[in-house]
């Protein structure tokens, strides 16, 4: 029997992702808009702008990542290989009997240099490098780790007034720090929850004095939108397997949107199933419009945080200066600069290896150069520490 309903097929191909409904359909149009309606339109546009900016930031990373991965890691690996070569050469050189002209001062500098180069490998779990480090260091890496762990534990014991988590005695400083930070987060959340409970109790009392909970508060409006969608999209009574799968997909979108308080997606889903239209939004009471505006403000704030985080992560991944905007130009420039720096470092390290392995006099000169560079680095670090 032919269908006479004018309602379109809500589950037609090509996609069930109706969250991409045009923002234009959500905006209130026609006639003179009230201040509440104007604010609603501005927030709708802001949500859409932020969503596109987040997508563009992620797409930017995806577009530049292949060139970065193909260029930087191989150069970093070469630097690492050359550094290991230098460590092993110096270790072997120090195991030889003292030779004329190679003073104890030179040997001490070589030991310090071996330790400074090997410690990063050792801390990353390289057992061979840990053995080299321990052979030339006044304190073994395990002893240093235990000392660091004790210091971190003492810090949290003081901050948390003896209520810090008690871990296995073999726990690392990093494990203790994570557990302590988690305990502090739990305390802060408990404090916030306690304050929120007091606030909710006061608000509940105010509602009771006014005859009960308002149907136009943000939480009720959000919950009502979700329940209306859940009722319309519930797949259990759907006999057609394809239609049931699409309803499941749409319901998953609604569940996810409700969980993250994504009002825009819930509204777009409602538009798609014709439970709502721009005229009905425009005709909402002032109180309900205020609730929608409140929810949109929350969503704008969440999206602004998400965009900042996405840009920070991209800048960190590609080594973009915090003073530069994260865009195609800054990513390409950062890649070019890092490649040039690493290529220069590889060339210098290859030259150094050639020098020290072929001539004892050059080894002594190189060690003196390293002593001078180390001193300069410490002086520079001290100057910045005073600023």
C-alpha cells in the first residue's frame, strides 16, 4: 500500500550522521528578534565556528604529520645511534690503562660526560647503558631513583598531612607522584561536590518554596530533549534490519550528545526527526529560551577549552613556538627548522666521532671543548634561573 505521509524517510542513505545538519536551520529568522533570541543565534553561530575550528586544527595535524614522521624520527634515531657510539667509545677508553698525556683530570671529565650522556638511555630502560652509567657514576641509578622516590613521598606526606597514598616500597618517583596527584584531585573533587551539594540543597529549597522544580531550568530542558529523541529513535520496535541499524546509530549520537551536554547535536537530531523546527524555537517561552541559552553557553566554554587543548597538543607535537599561531605556515617552518638543526647535530656528532677515535690528542682537545661548553651551559642556566 503506498504511503501518503509527507514525512521524509528519516533513515535514508547515505548517512545517519544528522549532527551535520546546517546551522542555518537552527537559527531563528524573520521579524524583530528579542534579546533572548538574538543571544541564542549568536551562541549557535559561535558553537558552529568553534566546531569547525577544532575540525580544521585536527585536519591540519593530519595533513602535516606524514612529512614530519618521515623526516624527524630518522634524524633523531641517527643522533641517538651516534650518542651511543660515543658513550661506548669513552667507556672502553676509560677501561684501558692510563696512557701518557691522558691525565686523571681528563679521565674524570670523560666519566662525567659518559654519565651525562648515558643517563637518559638508562632511565628509558636500556640495561646496557645503565651498566655503563653505574660503572662511572658515584651513585648508581637505582640508588638515585630510590632517593628521588623518597623525596616525592616526603613532599606528599607533608602536603596531604599524612594522608598520602601508601604504595609498594619499590614504587618509582613517577608512580608516587601520579598517585599523590590523583589523591589531591580526589580531595578537590570531594570539596567541590560538597559545595555543589550545599548549593543544590539551597536551590531545591527555593524551588520547593516556589511550588516545585521549574520545567524550564537547563537540566530539565536538556533531559526533555533527550527523552523525546529516545522515544522517537528507539529501535526495539523497528522490524526492518537496515532501519533498526540506522536508528541505533542515531540513538548512539543522541546518547553521546546527552552525555557531553551537546545541546547543538540534540537540537539538530530533533530537527532531523521533525520534532522541532526554527518556528517552534522562536515561539518558545522566555524562560525556556533562557535555559537553552544557558546550555549553549556551557557548550561554547567546553568547545573553547577543547580548541585550546587541540592547538596546544599540535604545537607540542610539531615543536611550534608558543609565541606563534598554530597554522600551516608555522608547522612547515617548525619542520624545516627542526630538520636543519638535527642535520647539523648529526654532522657535528659524526665529525666528533671521527676526531676522538683516531687521535688521542684530538680526544683531549675534544674533552676540553666539552668542559668549556658544559661550563657555559651551566652559567646560562644559572642566569635564567635568577630571572
